[in-house]
């Protein structure tokens, strides 16, 4: 199955309901990314969502639902456990002036991400094939985001060396993870919790933003 006019319409309408005005170039790149995801998913098992008709809402619009919150986190963003590239690839398309690093330990997935970078001409994207604990960036990231990567305590502990006291950690979650928040290390503070409305998606979606106080 390929990308259809219905997919394009769903993306366009969904983006508008999120308050986003996509340029034609951005829409074309998002749909080209969707086409690559559909094509490679058959062999590489990039996502559990098999039905291309669900991918616009479950992947593209879900990723775009955090755009206005990412706007506040600076120009150097890390998508940790990027997998098939959500939310990093859509965010890189929306913010071509910002550097977006996609980190994953799975070689098949980073090969796919590299192909997406090349085919879509995403010069602002870096793809890193490494375990998160082993990755040492040249400078701290201004924002570290994850989508379905791990529990909050693991997400913050495994990535604490990748940020500083100015970094914002953004965790995309389903239902509000009260139990996970109870066990987050004391030097991480929840600063915001946003309820996300994702067009076409059932169920709750939340974005939790944390900062590290660097207590010694």
C-alpha cells in the first residue's frame, strides 16, 4: 500500500486542528517519510502499527502534537530511542533550522533513519547507532525527548549525562504516569504536564517536561 490522497488530507486537516500551518514542502516530506515507513516496516518491523491508514494519526500527528512545546527547548534536540523516527523526523521537518539527533541501539532502525535522512535531504539530522549509556555528545542537548522509550526513571537516569541544568527532558506518554513519577530521582523536577489532543487518536496522551537540578 502507498500513500494516498486521503492520507494527505488527514495530515493537512489534523495539522490545522493542532494549530500548525504546514508548507507544501513540509507536507510533501512528511508524506514521503510515511511512504518510507510503510515500505520498510514490512521487513524491518519499525512499528507495531501495521495499517498505513492508522499511521497518519498514530505516528505523524502524534509527533506533531508536541511541536509548540518543543518550540521552547532550544536548537539542539535529541530523540532518544528514536526507533522508526518518531517524533524526531517530523520535528526535524517542521524545524529545519534546529539540529535533531536520532539515537537508537538497533542497527536496522538506524539504517532506516539514515535512509530517511538521505532521501528527504534532512541536513539538520544526525543518526547515532549506540546504546544511550555509551553515547557522549560534544555538548549537552537543550532538549531530550522520548516517545514510548522507557519508564520515566530509566529515561531520566540513562540520559542525565546528555544534558545540564538548562536541558529540558520531554517524555511523551499515554495516561498520566503517576506511578512512574513517584520513583523519578529527586534531582529531577516535573516542571510542566501538558494534555495532548491528537486528531484521530483514541485514549489519553500527555507530555511531561522535567528538568535536572544538578544537586551534588
